[in-house]
C-alpha cells in the first residue's frame, strides 16, 4: 500500500470536502448558521407583534437558533415579496395573507409535514385556511390564525327603536331602514377596497351565487342570485345607507361606527377593540351578532394568515423549528392568540372555543357555529385569474354601477364580460 | 531619454505619472463620467431593460416566463379598466398641466413684484413641494373625506354648497377633480419658482423700451414676457407632463383608482395588476404603454427648445 504523506492527506481531504460542500451547496452541519429571518406584517393588533418578539427571544434561548423578525406594513408586502422572489434572496420565512401561497406557489417549500403535525394536535384547519394554503394538493404555507368578519352594531340604538337583531341579509334591510331614519345608517363600502368584496362575497354566496365556478374557469356571475345581490345592494344603498360608501376606504366603516354615525357595519372585530382601547364613548354601545345568512347558507369571508418558507432559504429546518415552536406548543400559541384580544383567532378546529372569546361577553358572537369561512372568489380556487378578478374590484364596481343608475342587467353583463376577458387572457 | 548614444529610461515617480495622466482630457473626461454612467446603467438602464423584457413576456412572479411579443399590449386594450385608465391619464395630465401652467405663470408674475416679506412668501410657496407627497395627500384625503370633509363644511357654511355637499371621492367627476386639484397644489411650486427664475433673467430694459413705445401691462406680457419665457415654459411643461403622467401617490392615497376605475392612472393600475395580482408582464406593459408617446413628446419639446435657444 502506498504511504500517504501528511501534506498529501490534508490536501486531498480538504479539497474533496470542499468540492462536496460546493456541489451540495449546503454547508456542513457544524458550520451551518443557526440564524433565521422572518418577514412579518405590522399586525393590526400591535400587541401580537410585541408578544411575538418575546416568544422569539425565548425560542432563541431554548433552541440556540437566532431569529430576526422584520415588520412591514401590509400594502408593502406584494412589492417586497416580489423583490425577494425575483432576486431569490431575502428572508427565510414570510407571513402570508389570504391567497399569497397560491401567488408564490413555485417559490414555497412544501410544509405538509408541519401542517400534519399541527392538525394532529389542534384538529383540522378551518375551510378558509385550507383554501388559502393547500395549493394543488400540497401545503405551501402553515395556517396561523384568521381574522373574522362579523356584524357589528349599536346595541343602544337597537334597544331604543325596539329593533330585532337580524338573522338574514333580508332582515338587515328592514333594520337598516329604521337605522337610517334615526340618522345612523348602515355602513357597507361599495368602493375599490377589500372590505367591499368581503361583504359582497358573503351576500352573493348567501343568495346561492358565485363569481366563478368551482372549476376555476367557468364564469357564473350572470345568474339570478347575482340579480338578487344587485337588487339587495340597490335597496340598501337607497334606504339604509348614504352615498359616502362609494368612496370609503377599508377603515371608513370602522371610523363611522366609532365616531357614532353608523348603526351597523360588517367588519372584523377591530372596530370594537379600537374603540375600547381608545376609550371612545361608543365602545360601550357596540356589540356583535351572529353572521347573517340567506337561502344559500351562512357564509363569511375571513382573513386567514399563514406562514411560508421560501424555497431559496438555506435554513429550512431551523425555520420549521420556529413554526413548531410558535404554533405547535399549545401554551405558546394560546399566549400569542390572547395578546391579540380576539382580533386574530385560531384557525384550527379544536381551538375554536378559545379562552380569548370569554375575555369579553361581546366576543360571544365570534364563536357562533354553522358559519362557513371562505377566501375571495370562492368556490373557485384562488388562482392567478381569480386574484386578478378580485384585485380588479369587478364585483364592487358592478355594484357601484348599479346603485348609481346603470340598469342591473347591464351592470351584471359588464362584470361577466370583464371576468371572461380575464379568464381568456 | 538619450544621452549621447546611450539610451536611458527614467521612471518618473507614480504621483507624477498619475498627475500627467489626469492632465489628459481623453483620460480625465471618461474617468469623471464613469461613476455617473455606472449609476445610470445600474439604476436606470437595467430596470428599464428588465421592464421591457417583462412587457413582452408572460412573466408571473417567481414563475418561468417566455416571450409573447406584443400580446400584453394588445390584450390590455380589451380591458375596460385599461381603456378607462388610458382616458383618465390624458384628462388628468392635460387638465393638471394646463392649470399648473396658467396658475404657475400668474404666481410667478405675482412673486416677481415688489412684495413685503418677499423671501418668506417665496419660501412658503415651496411648502407643498417639500412635504412628502404621501403625507400631504393624506391631509387632502381628510379634507375630502365623506365623513369629515372640511371642504364641504366650509362650502356649506359659506352658502356655496347645499348640504351634504359633493361626495368628492365617491363620484367619478368629483373624484377626478379632487385628484387634479391635489396634483395642481403639489406641482404648482415647481412651475412658479422655475418660471420666476426665467422672469428674473429678462432684462428690465426690454420692459422700459416697450413701456416707452406705449405698451400696456398686457401687451408687455404678450410681447416681451411670454416669448422670452417660452424656452423655460417648454422645459417646465415637458417635465411636468412626464411626472404627471406617471403620478402614483396622489391617486393611490386618495381614491385607489376608484370609483369604478374613474381615477386610475397607469402607475396605479400597473401596481394593481403587476404587484398585487402577480402579473408582472401585464403590469410592465401598462407602465410602458405610453413610453413611445412620451419619447415623441420629449423629442418635440427638446427640438422646440433648441430652436428657441439658437
């Protein structure tokens, strides 16, 4: 056997090892950086961000993995995420709103193993979480929590006028007429914002209609249910609301209720939480009731949030450890959810009766069973075409056209044409 | 160097050689230009070429794309929102630039007079230009807000509006008026100060001569001020046209392109389609749609300015 000199041995092993590392493009375990970064949105419940930072410190202490969390405002997310994807560099983990896992599908790591672990612990994911993060048979993100849309009303005005809390969208019309007469109109935006879609969708579904079929291709907006939807909006606009709803932003209905003008709005529970935090006089007067239904059932849009890991991340395993730590440990997850004061609620079945709902009697309506939660555009999967239909605000614009004088059939035909063009594009 | 018949090479110190090299124009010029050129290539040329590439591809965020020729540009024309945007861009830019021009000349003439607190007033005029656009537009958003509109409150109390006043951001013509008003407010200082600089440079003797010939203030303005200002006006209008066409902040904050797409501009629609919906190819095509037109406008303007100058 040929003897190997000390220099040759060192040269061969070092060279081969380095070549192996370079070929695999993964540093050896001992040399791997145990540091991950997470790009998050500025939560509408800021206390949840603060709590998350505390949890991150404990995570580092317990696991030795350093975690850096960066926060950005949600309108900046698309541009920032697009930049990270285009450059294939950036954070390891990213917070995903609504349909984002579909948008960035090819860039996200398969996290089915993580979701399976979590579902084993907390029960199945709610329908909207599944619709958002389960992309073409693969979990591309791990559902974290969701923010509910819920009818919010001025309890004092209802009592004063002897009004019955509505149970259907039709009953809301009866109530709304009285509220407007009292100078406290219903506040549902009909403008180019997401709250407009978040109400129009549930009303359409409750009447039994859809925008696009479950197949994601066939446009179904021109239907008797849509005619009912348009008629309902027209009479609501005429008798229960004021023209200001045509220019409302996502925050306007909250502000209208908090400032004492609106008598009923459809919005996440933030309107109440903010009024309570700012000690506004209206805080004591606001309450919530069960989601409204119709012949097609009781549906709501909610805002599911999930957490994804970019495929280009070089620290997938440590990133998964963070997800397990935050969502998999019941005591940590509970602590985090409690910090949001019912603004963000668990998205897993067995956690639906969460203690946070018992922290204030006004949260009781949030736990009402029998409500189905969906993404925009349901029952069609949130593909790129459905996203373009949603982001082009076709349904709110159809409704805005109708309430401002365009004949119903013409407005619906316009929406159908626009949707079909997008489908064909 | 040759000493007698012996060739001697003398190496000058490095410092001297560098100094000699820098004395040569053909070296110093490119040296000074290179950093700027590098920045231009990196920050302007590269993104522009990428945008061109995206516009002729079916690029979708993070997915493989391929060349589709002019399909994006043709498809866009099928979209009602795009056609509306196209129209809005011309209405918005035309009316805003015209108003800024008229008001800018008026303001500049006013500022050129002997006023008290001249410097303070000139400084104050610049304020709208100094405040970050998104922030000042947010202020306007409150002023036009349907719930708390101070514009309507004032109008109603002055008796010029019937309660509850116009729904500024909820009706298409009012919404367009609102975005134009904010753009004019924001862009007016640029016009006023630049035109003022042009006014100051006009020799007083020309006015004195015109006055001696019996020309009144209006005649002096038409026959002295305006012709001598025209190169400055052309440049100001050119810049403003480009900036106004590509405006984003004002519409994004005030109306998000609504109601019913009646205030969308190319930039806001491009963001909606390209970033929020992931269709980068279409988004890039929207932003570049008017590029050839703008190039033509720039060419015509610069030609005009050159003719005026020589």
